[in-house]
C-alpha cells in the first residue's frame, strides 16, 4: 500500500511541476506593438497617392549552394481593396545587413503588382536602416514603367 501512495504522490508532484515557460515563445505572433515585435507596416506614395499594406512579411532565402553564406532578403507587402490587389516585392540578393542596395535587376529588384499586371523597377534603391532581433526597418523608392514609388517605408518582423 505504501508503494501505491508513494507512486501516486510522485505522479502528482510531476504534474504539478510541469508548466509552460514564460517568454517570447508564448507571445502572440507579429501584432502591432505587442512589445515583442515591430509595428508591422509598409507605406509608400504610388504616383503621388498614399499606399498602405494590409500585410507585410520579410523572408531570408538561402541559395541552393547553402555553404556559400549568401542570403537573399525578400520583403512582400500586399493591399487588398474591393477592386484589386496590389503588392510590393523587394528582393535583395547577397543581403549583408543595414546598407544601401541599388535596384539593378536581376541582382536587386523591386516589383509592383496591380492584380496580375507586373511592373518591374528599372532604377531605385532600398535602404536598410535597422536589422534587430525583432524588426527589419528601412526605406525604398523606385521607378517601374509609368509607376513612380516614392517615400516608401517598411517595418516588418525580422525574418
């Protein structure tokens, strides 16, 4: 009988000792100003009209030659309206951290989509101003066909 009581007590203590650790892992995913992540946003002037993303994400993409150490940074921002979907894609090959990256396709590129119509940037730049544990911040501008994108600012969760 002592054995059953001892085993029951040990099982009870084991369950009582189990609890989830507190920390960033149990916080919400990227939310505006949750003190763990950045205030996620992408804004710009597209042909002089204010554009603001509904969603924005940053990704690091390693090359197939994964031992090269080369990392590609991709920032995608999308805005949905009743009439169409517009998207920004900023792609920086050989990303090395905060720096100025000139748009020079196919190395570094910027693309603006209106529905399925794609507008490739022919010139411009992306400036990464901050790359911290939680946020990737910067500015951008470019010219693509008849589209002029100025005063672009992004603040996305660090990939």
